C-alpha cells in the first residue's frame, strides 16, 4: 500500500498483532516496514542493490553512510551495476574504492570493446580484464560477505541467481545491457543484464535478514522533453520506467529504501558524471539515514 510520486510513503506498524497503515508525507518517497532490529545483537543486515549503469556509483555513497552509522551490510544482492558494487564490497573493498572503480571503468564505448560476430555493440567478454586488479582469483566462497548476483537467462526467458563458484563471469553477465553488450555464455546458457527481468533482486534476502535495506538508483521523476534530446536518452528513459514499474511492489518488503529522485537526471552511460552522481547519493543517504535510525529505534544518533 503505497503511492508513487514526489510525496508519499508508508510504514506498516505492528500493534498488538494488528496491522496499522500510516500514511506520511515527505519530500521523497520512503518505503518500508517497522523493524524489530536490535543493535545490541549481532544480526544479519541485508542490502538490495538495483541496476542503473553509472548511477551505481550512488550505491557506494549509500554504503558509506551505512558504515558511518554502524549499519554495514552482511548480505548483499544485486543486479547489473548493483551486482558490481555489491561484489566489490563483499570482497572487502571500501565505498571509496568502489567509487574509484566506477570512475575508472565506466567509459565503455571504445573501439577495443566493440563486438565482432556477436549480437550486441560491445563484447561483454572484453571487459573481464577490467576486474583483474580487483577480483582476479575470487570466487563467491572467497568473499567475506554473502553475495547474490542476478542475471537474465535470455534463452529461457527467466532470471536466476549466482551465489557460488566463479565470480567474474556472472558479474559480466549481470551488467550486459541487452542491445549494447553481447550475452555472456555460462555453461549451456546465454545470460544478459539481471535488471532486464529483476532490477531489484530482493528474493535471496527476503525473510533471511533482521534488517533489510534497499538502494534503488533508477527512480522516476517528471522530466522536460528537452531532456530526451537523442535516441539513447529516450531508450534510457523507457528502461528506467520499466525497471521502476517492475520493482516498486517489492519496496514494501524492505525496512527502508534509499531512492534519490535527482538521479533521474543522469543517463545509464554518463561516465563523466560519476563523481556528481556519488555526491547526489551521499547527500540523499545522509538526509534520510535519520529516518532509518528512527525506524529501528536508534533515534537518529550514531552508536
């Protein structure tokens, strides 16, 4: 029970076994449920990370703010850019390191990356070397935190999760935007961007965490027609609307979802604006962290 738009959110409270729906107006939509999370206990904190291209840099900002407030996630699930941010974090890279990765590795449209005899403009396989300095030799089992990577099986028309074995190939597949990147072959199947069918991959974490947080970086905001100045921006806008409509119903399963509306101004491949995107994400998370702390009974104070 929620309402999309510039104002509107819901909290579901438990009171003597009865469910009460409380509508609160805020500048940003907030989605969540009350939490019985107790900070004095060592519990699992889950973080769901959406896709969104270079806007995934905002995930690093959310991780930074969560760490500053002693809410570092212990389990993660991600699609596309969210899978990359999550995997790096699960490999013990800091939020600042993750920002560096996005700044150094998101200028994808270069001649050396173009595909030959494959469907797609860019060859996803050629990006594997970008991960060598960061994740070479890593498997899911070698990560310090549990990580789930969502991919889309383009042959069977289903999505699935990788959470064991080789790490980099599922990452390449999860970020293989259809039509831009070639599919990634794993076993007998071809896989593409996890966000194609599941841009908010909450499933592996739902019901397994005492505190479940979301970071969604493909928001909807009314824009002016001048912002659709070329074909790529129009396709990007259509993709964002599709991703949001297929994800919004899951937000209520989280205790809190960070969703900076300002990110709608940025495109999937705006690689020159990574630092700016991070700043937007950090400012939003810093403003909204008090609401999360209040929801879990910490009254807005760090501990």
